């Protein structure tokens, strides 16, 4: 999560790039870079689903469910609606739908960002801890815009189990370097080599621009600290959840006190 949500205004625009880098591999940097290169809105999953209306997050949950039951027609319809107007996507949840997105947008190219597995593991651990809190579904359910996020987190957990491919049965398994290595191998097996770029964002503009056939912009590749952004988002969510619950409980107490005073004093 991180960056700023980009909401399309022209639904006729189509995906030109599918960002296939796993979370914490520079997905926010890639969002910012592609927005600059392609001059259009880029869907960064974590940012988008926490900044949009209930219906948007719910639609991603429905897409996962359609995929699990093998309803390809419904799945493709939902993905087309979810990505309409975006010129690119990065991060979760689009990561779990790469084959389907390539079918919907056959002209799109795929960019797999990666990084040193040990450094990646250290950066993703705080996010995994925040998303696995047992109280989260109960606390977020009454809050408009967030009530479907816990259900979406469960879908992320299921996909993580499949990527680990080690018999993991936890709802939200702990990440390991194996997760990133398996993910990268999966992407390479799913995407034809001629349509795939594998890069580290530390390489700068050139590999990305060469791959897309575009001139290299002046200045460095936009820099974004994915871990710092994710931690801030997690902190903001926790703070707002408790503020809303505190306000709600305060109102309830005040109402009960008023009723009591009117009837018994």
C-alpha cells in the first residue's frame, strides 16, 4: 500500500502494462513511473481498495470467488469493470489475476519488479503482521469503505498459501523468501518471454523505457518507500478505526445516560 489513489475519468482507456512484481518490490515506485510514462491513472491495489467505496473492494472479493468456482465469464466481466480506464496495474489484488488480465488486454506488457529476497522479507514482515490481526474483521465491519477489506485479506492469505506450495494451512501464513522466489518463477511460467520485463527499480528508467519503446524522461525514476508508506497506512487505519469506535461508544453511552435520566431521575 502507498502512493495516491488514481481514479479513471476515461473508461475507454485500456491497460498497457500489468505490474507483476510482488508487494514490497517497488510497486509504488512503479505506479508513479508508469503514471508519468503513460500519462494516465495506474491502479496500485493496496492504495485503491482502501480509498474507494465499499462496492469497489467488494467487487474484488467477488472476482476471487468467481475464480475459485471456475466462473470465467463472470470473472472476466468483473476484472474488466475493475480495471476500466486504468493504463496499468500494480500490486495486490491484480497480481492474482495476471493470466485473466492478459486475456482481457492481449496488447498489454508485463513488468516483474524484484529485489534481494532477504531485504524483501524484512520489508514485508510488518505488513504481514498488521494484516493478520484477529480483531481486524470485527473492528472494520461497521466502517464504510473498509468493511470488505478483511474478506479481501483472507483471499490474499489463500493465494499466499498456493504460492508457498508447502502444505501451509494458516489463514495468513508468515512470509518467507520462498514466497518471493516461487512468485517470480510463477510469473515467468505464465508470461511469454517477449512480453515480460524483469527488473529492479534500482536500475532506473532505461530498462522500463526500452521495453515499452519510450524515451527516457529527464530526472531519476520516482522514488517511493513502500515499507514506510505501508506502515503509515496501517497506522492511519488503526487510528481511524479506534477513533470511530470511540466516537460510537461515546454516543451510545450518552444516549443511554439521557434515557436513564429522563425515566428514572
